C-alpha cells in the first residue's frame, strides 16, 4: 500500500500517516487532495444519507 493521508480535526490540517492519534483524524485517504476535502466529502455524504432516510421514512 502507498502513502496514506489523514485530515486532523484538532489542527484542521492534512497529515501524513505519522501524525496525531486516529481518534482526532478522518481517514485514511489515498491522496493528499482527498484528505484535504474530507470535511466536504463527509458533508455531502451526510446530506445524501439524510435525503435517503427522508425518502425511506416517507415511502
């Protein structure tokens, strides 16, 4: 496996594999860019899941 990247929630920054404890991070991600977009990706997924839940509950 290649390098892994993480998004640190404590420092709001991208980190390499050696960084803060995993309890403070999101990841791992395959690229630095994907880690940098971690919060955006999570928000998009949460919105999608909320819409699916709404459809399920109303269906």
